[in-house]
């Protein structure tokens, strides 16, 4: 549903415009003057503005100029609705940034036709932008997946491949030297065993990075508990974990996305936040599943939240592709709160209580 902001100091004129358009399923916001309109526009980005010119305090031309000067509103269509029909007024409106004009008294059919055309074009522009954003997001996701594959390839070739080559050489040497004493043979075999164990650990780590087996075997709750415990042991970073034991079984796309977000968030905290404590909460609120990761680290300076260099865009895109919302709240030197939220499937919604 398109939102239309009607700006006119005459209440009767506002009501008339609403009456002419109310059968078209629009949502209306009304402003009694230019100052009131600018206040509304701080919280709202409408699909169209119907703007009167002759208003006390600030005329429509000045309101139009101020709207066009605001970057987030620069592209909002504006139709000036005025009794002024002289050429100079029309030129002034164009210079102020108006897209179209309607002369009072307004013809109902002309108004509905023009409004319908502009809102339809505006919806098309928004849809085109959304498709372009989705295309760019998909490209970045494919690039990230390719980087992961390259990392695994290097690990297999450079690290594990060399380790296995050394083992094969050691085994070959051992085959050729069968005159070793029992003690020396035991030492050589123990070295080979230790090397094999190291290779096993690395292979298991790669497998867990690709797809953690515990996620399939025991579910999201146990996976997050296990990961937080292991991460805290490895990094010596205290993690206070709260998990709602009543959480339902979630779709697989939610499970893997929430698990990856937790991994990325904790990794970022260790690399960049210089935090001394982390709080992780996985719970249910109304009909949503929510993962919150909070730290007491350095936080962000104003304008730095969402920096691509810290993996935040990757997390945001993962969550958005899976159908969720991703929110970051941060205060410089006071820590960061990261939230990933997903709507529960309809079958998991909390039933409404009868009064």
C-alpha cells in the first residue's frame, strides 16, 4: 500500500483530497503546514507528497526545496496542488523540485490518474532497486563462498598435503630400516601416531567449518552451547550463555544461519573489540526466534557501524537471505549488541488465548 502525505493549511482541502483518493487503497498522512510536514518526514518516507503552496510561515516552494535538500527524501515524488496557475509560479515550482502540478479546484479523475501513475512508477523503481540489491548481495555471497573454497583448498594442499607426504616418507624409511631396537621403533611409531592425530584434528576442524556435525545430530541449542564452551576455552574469553530450553525445532536455514552468525560475531569480538566479557542469548519472543550477542569492548564510533571490513555485512546478508532481520547497536568504548531475528514458522506460533 502506497503512503501519501497531504500538506495543506486548509483542513477542508485536506479532507477533500483524501475523499477523492480513499477508494484507491492508499495510506494517508496529513500535515497542516510546512513545519508539520517536515516533522513527519523525519520519521516517514512516503511514496508521494501532495503539497499546497500558499501556507503561513513556510510556503510550499520552500518546503519542496528543503525536502529535495534531504538526501533520504530527494527522490520522493512531489505534486504541487495550488490555485496559482501563472507561468512564473509553475517555473518556481519546477526550480524548487516539484515533479508535477495540479490546479485548484482539482478534478477528481485527473488527480486519481496522476497519483496512480506516479505511485505505480515509484513502486517499479523500488522493485528495481530491490532486485539490484539482491543481485549484488548474491554476487557477494558467491564471492564469499569462493573464498571459503579457496581457503579449504589451500588447507588441504599446503598443510594437510605436506603433512601426509612427510608421513609417507617416514613410513617408507621405517620399512627400509627393520633393524631398529624396540625402544627406537616405539619412538618412531609414536612420532607417526602424533602426526596422524594432528592431521585428524585438522580434518575434523575443516569438516566442522563446512557443516558442524553436532548441528545435525543434536540441534541448534546444543551446538551453540558446545561452540561457546569450546570458544571460551580456546580464547580465554568468558561467555555467559542463556538458551531458552522451550525453543521449538527450527528450519535448517535458521539453524545454520544463526550458528554462522554466532561464529562470525565471536570471531569479530576477539579480533577487534578487546572485550573482557561476552553475553550470548538465544530465545523466543512472541513469534520470533532471537539470537543476541553482546560484548563490553571498544564498540564503534558514530558512522562506523556496518563497516564491511569486520564481517558485519556478511552476517547481515546471511540473515536477510534467510528471511530475518539483523540489527547492530553500538556505543564507542561501551560495547556492541548484535541481534539476529527470525519469524517462527506459522506452525510454531504461540496460540492466542481466549478471553
